């Protein structure tokens, strides 16, 4: 089912949470709404679900205007951040709930066989008799997904689906959700504040800030070509160095970087930790190492430039560097944005 | 190796509380049982099964059941309104719920009698419909309703407040109607609190005295409650008979609490980790 949002607006009391968002989600696509807290991503998801009504604009499911259809008739599956499993029902009863209350009557054996199919799909065979309090967080998350899928939704919506889980469980579930998505091909929209989760999982990432879309595209597009300093910073660690822009190049220390399309004057240079090299001799930006952090895959160096800017970058594990050492920073690549 | 407890003061606090419970709760009850037991079995049975006693149990228990049933619905509705809706005066309603706790029950009894007597505001209207409240079992029920209302409201309210709104949203997104959601999601989650409220309310109704004696008319065999019969025996210095009848009330309350505890444990099975 294709979803189309047109200039959707939502205001709570005096706070405008969503300021005119237009978005198209193709049938079968897996899309992430990514943004910091307060960016309106959850509100957008809830409006698509029908858990909130839009104050302005329209939401279409396929050719149908769904803007005023209440949640119970909208045909969406919603997975809540904290799962919202019914604590007094067993896992099987939780999954069967939607089928039991549905206007479409199913007989008992049809419900039972569908429940066991879903339990198999989410790999929870044999746990149907447990209560939610008796299973782990990751298992609860999978029950919530099975329950949402039980009513054959046209659209699957997930609110911070892995937010409350350990890093390891999260990684497994991510891969697994991707598998289920390619198996079922259901249009899926999920909300996250974790850029790694969005980039790993989604076909397309929609980045939000203050209730508006700032950029959208495939993970490759948004990572390789961030259009603003906000997106650059939000997608991962970034070092910021003040620079002077002149005729499409940015100059700092003894270095210059390509800065096509940036107006002359003051600019800011953004470089990922892996884009920075450290050498004993110039040319480069003079800096002093303040700390070295050892990690499994390399050494993270914290340094301060002559202008007082804090930098973080990585050197190879064998490299001998010490706090207090002076040297020069060079840039393999960097993005320049006007201030 | 000696086991060490992280929380300090266990022996002292345990000693003080056990001593207190023994002194204030167990000792009087033991005295009561002892007094009742000093009657022979035959005398005991004669007193507790006399027709006047039996009539008093009947009116007390039936009125208490009626009042508790009424409060179950009305108290739930009241708790629902207070927690779910925001309206002007909500805090006042919330505070008024506790009035039956704060008011001396005799004052409540006198006020209710004045309202429901034949010449009172409510009584004169109801008399037009041929309904007599004062000096009938209905009056007893109303007095019981009044004094036991807060129990159900106050036990259900916190549970209702803590109910995760996402549960209802989830049920909605799965296609449940409002009534289905109330019946299958909200009510089962409130059940333990409702049971607790019902048992407290019922126990309070069984023992209520002050609010009832003014409105009940206190006719032996029809509107005489058990607590009053105990009081009458005490006034006659018949302590043994008073203790015998009181022991019946005590056993009834005990049984009631045991049954509700069992029901509650059953209703809360799902919280047990395993």
C-alpha cells in the first residue's frame, strides 16, 4: 500500500510538533523516520496510524483519503515502543486478540492455526502459553510484531522498535526484521533516533528536525551527500573546523578543501574521524594531542587545534602517539557548509 | 558464616511492629474468642443461631451485599471519571470522595435520616412513589453505601491512573471497539483492585454501626443489624453473648478476606515470573 502525506500539520497546545510534512512511501518500501527527540517523528507515525488526527493536510493510503479514518478501521499494524502487550493474556492470546475482536469472524481453529503460523514466523514456537512478564524483552518485541501482523495490516508502523533493548539483541532483531520485511513485502514505516539503526535497516531514510523534513534519500545518498551541517552531525561523529571560503575553496591552516557552491566568507569544515590523518610535519592544521583512547579496532585520538577546536580522529593500532605530542592534522575529505 | 543484612534495624523494627500488632489487633480478638469459648458449645450455638441473631445476620449481610454491589459500579464509574476526564471541579469531586472517611459516622447517620425521613427532602418525594427508605433495610443499605464508597474509588483509582494508554491504543489499532477494550483489556487489569475494594467495602458494611442505627429503625427481626445486637447484649452486661455474636461477624469477615485474597492471587497469576 502506497502512503502519501500532504502538508501534514499537528499542533499540541501551543507547540507545533509537525510543520507541514509531505512524504511519499512506495508500496513495499521500508522507510525510517530519523530525528532527535522533539523532531516530530513519532507524531507523524501516530498520525499515519490514526492514533492522532492531523490538524491540517491529508494522508492517503493508496487512492483512499485516510485522514479522518479512525485507527480501528485504518488497517495498520502498530508496534509500540514499550510493546504494550496485554499483561493478563498469554502470548498466544495477545496474538489472537485482533482476530477475536475483528468484525471479520473467524472460527476458533482458523485463529489457532494463524497464531501458530505467526509464532513460527517470529520464532517463538512453544512460548504461546507464557505471559508477557515471563519472557525477555527481545521476545516481547517479537510478540508485539506478531500481534501487529495478525490482522493483515496494509501498513506496518513501528515506534522506536528496538529502543529498549541491549545492543546485541538490537542488532539481531534488526537483521531479522529486514528478513521478515522481504518475506512479507509489507509497506513499513519506523521511527528511530538511532542513525545506525535507520541506515542499517531502511531502504530510505527521512531525516527530520523541528517538525520538518530536512533531507531524505537512500542510506548511501544521505551519508555520501549530506545537504546541511545538521544532517552531517546527526548521521555520525563529525569534527568542526572554522575555515575561510574563497572562490569555491575553503582554506584553513596550510590546507584547502573543495567547497563548491558555498558563498565566500566564513565557513565550517566537517570531517569524520576516519577522514583525518595525523603527521609530525606540515603542511596541515597544527594541533596538540590531549588524550589517546584505546579501542578494539584502533586508537581514538583527542586533540586540540591552535584555535582551540576539539578534534577526534582514529589512527592505526600500531601507531605510537602520546598525550602532549604536537603535530599536524591533514584531511582526506571534508564537507564545507556556510556558517 | 553469619548472614548480614544490608537494611539496618531489622530486629528492632520487627520487634516493635509485632508487639504493636499483638497488643492492638491480636489481643482483643483473642479475648473475644476466649470470652465466646467460655460458653459451652450448646449455649454458644443457641445464642448465635437464635432467630433474632439469624434475622440480624440476614439483614446485615444482604444490605452489605446490596451496598457493595452498588458501590462496585458507582465507585468504578466515579474513579473512571476522576482519572479519565478533565473537568472544572474535578479536584473537588476527588476530595469529596474522602468525606465519608472524615465524617463521624453518627453525623452521616443523622444527616441521612433527616433527608430520608417521611418529612425530609428526599423522603417526602420518595413517599409519593410509595418508597420508604428510613426505618427499612433500604435505609441500612444507603447508610452502608455512604460509608464504604471511598474504599472502591481509592483502590481502583491508582491502578486506573497507572494503566498504560498504549494498551488501549494497541487494542484500538487491532480493531477493538470501546466496549470490547473495556471488557477484555481494562476490566481484567482492574479486577485485582476491584476485588480488594469490594472486600474492604463489604467488611466495612458488615461492621458499620454509627451511620446505620439512626436510619434503621432498629426493629428486632427486621431492621436490627448484627453490630447493634452486639451492642444491646453489651448494654445488658451479657458479655458472653455479645462475644459469641461478634465471633460470627469476625469469622464472616475472615472468610471474606480469605476468599478475596485467593481470587486476587488468581487474577494476578500473569504477573508471576517463571
